[in-house]
């Protein structure tokens, strides 16, 4: 099992940047795919990005953040990052990280469905003002 904690949120003006982090504790974090999700007020949670297991993990992004957001991992530090550039007001949301175990362990690909993720951290609020 792993335990996750997201941090690094804050308030930024449109066009600005933030980096949120997902710190993990527990067993062999490098074996888990990690996803980033967000939930805006009054909206359903949506997947934003994910990264597969280990250093050769693949990454995936939803269309609305491609070219602006980058996911990376530092397994020596048990941390996954989401670098967000050129932020827009519509990026305002609580951002969550989650880890996928089971059949996704050690898989360099990553799942995009919320239901594939077994472990969730508490979110961090990102607010983008216009």
C-alpha cells in the first residue's frame, strides 16, 4: 500500500505557473502508476494527467492541458510532480494525486479511468485569477 499527500497549490494569475507535488510513503512507490485529477466547484472530478511506473513511465494528458502541463516522477524522493504553466482560470480546482496498483503495478503505461486508481491523497487547491 501507499499513502499520498498532494501539496503546492496556491493562487496565481492567469498565465502564471505552479508546481504541485505528490509525496508518497509505503511500499515500492516506483512500481505504481500515478494520476493527477482535479475537481472544480460544481463539476465532476476529471483526470488531468498520469505517468506510468518507474523511470521509463509513459505520460498522458487531457487535451485541455497538453503543452502546458508536465508530469514527472522522482522515485528516489517518492514524489510525483505536476508542473503547470500558462495557467488559465478554468484550471481552478482542487488537484488530487492517486496511485494505481493491482494489474497496473510495474506497467510503464498508466490508466486514465478514475476507477483504476486504488490510493488517493488529499487534494491541494489551485486558484487561477483572471
